[in-house]
C-alpha cells in the first residue's frame, strides 16, 4: 500500500493558495480515479482507492502546514508503512510554474511542511515538487505562497493537475520517469504544430527550366532567309 500526501492548509480561506497545490493535486486524483469520499482521519482527510495495481490512501493533513508531520506520522504508523511507502506532493518555489520533479530523500529546503514531516518520519520519503515559481525576493515568499493563484495561472495549473492525475498510477508503482513523462505530455507544448515535418519547410514552387528540346528556336541565317523569301512572295 502507498500513502500519497498532499500538503496545504485547511479551510476555504486557503483553498486557492499557491501553498495548497498539494491538496489540489490530490483532489484531482481522487475525482479522476474513483476514490472513496473524503473522511476525517489521522488528523486530516483521507480517501482510498487503487492506482493501477496499487492500493492507495490519499491524505490531506488538517493540522496546518507547519504540523503536517503529525498527520503523516500517525497514518504511516497505523498502516504499518515505511517512509519508502510515502509520497508527498508539495509546492516548490525553486521550479518554474507548471514544472514537476520527483525526488527521494534530501533536505526540506526551508519548506515548513517538509520540515515537519522530516521531524516525524525522517527524510527517506518520495516528494513530488510542483513548481509555482518564485516572487523574486525571500522577503516576499510568505505573502506569495499564501496568496491565490492568479487568473493568468489557471491554464498551466489545470494542465499540471491533469498531468499529475494521468501519471498517478506510475507514481504509485514507483516509476517516477514515466510519471514525469505523463505530466510533460500535458504541460509541454508540441514543438511543431503545423503539418510540415519538423526541421523541414516547403520552399516556394519553382518551375523547372525548360529542357533543351523545349526551348524556343533561335534565328539562324538559314531560317532568316526562308522568312525573307516567304515575305517577298506575299507582295508579288
């Protein structure tokens, strides 16, 4: 069994925040793959179903971001799982909007939700980093992640959520490469959208030069004399 966790803050006030992209991803997976209705459990909301051949529990901690590890640790212990069975989806400032990367282990890079999970289960769990971009200065980070996605973000955000859902079975089975390919299929536009083969462009139509046999005959001395005789005959 796998425990897939989405990070965010509970309540309508935070629902559309950039910090809640992990919740959004789990909502999309649950809706697309026929998971059970959400119910209160493990200091959060949980839903169960299957992704491919894997039994999966989805978990959205209700502890607020800074205490996410309490919910994750409780669920992991109850289900008798190891950190290797846990996958956490979270917002990532260091990735461009719409980008997605899978990572196992490593530091929390200052993310309060990951810091809390580290404290409760250690660092050896898998993360899905969902890019939201950076506001440009560290002093603006708190306000940025706790503000809603802009209208201009909706297209790439929807593509990213669709891609995460498309690849969810690969993610659950441990195939991070195919998962990222599924996301990229939604988020990376095709390089060539026309009907021409990529790298080749049809040049303007050029009419071939006439073959020597088709070229207009030139006047030779003999042909000129024949024309002169014909003209003379007409005036006799």
